[in-house]
């Protein structure tokens, strides 16, 4: 493993930047909608390492303040 990747993983929190979320199914599975999070290709080397290790990772989503305001206005 390269020194860069070791340093990146040392903090255990990796800022992946902006990601895109897309709906995976139109009707949902068993009545529930499913979504896909597209991770940036700039970190493909890291996603490949994590996939090959077979480990699960936790993904946290930070929602920008402007989005929360829009969601509150809808409800």
C-alpha cells in the first residue's frame, strides 16, 4: 500500500467531495424506493482497495443548509 493511501486512511475520515444520488428503481423493491450514491472516480484506487479487502465501511452524509431549508418549506 502506498504511503499516500496509508496517510489517507490513518484519520479514518475521508472527504470524498460532492457525490450524486440517483434513484435506483422507479417502483421500489417491496414498495420501498432504493437509491445509489455515485462516488467520485478520482478515488477509484481507494474504492478498489476497500472492495478487495471485503470490509464494510460507514458512509456519513452531510446535507448543506440550503437543502434543509428547501425540505422544510416542502413539508
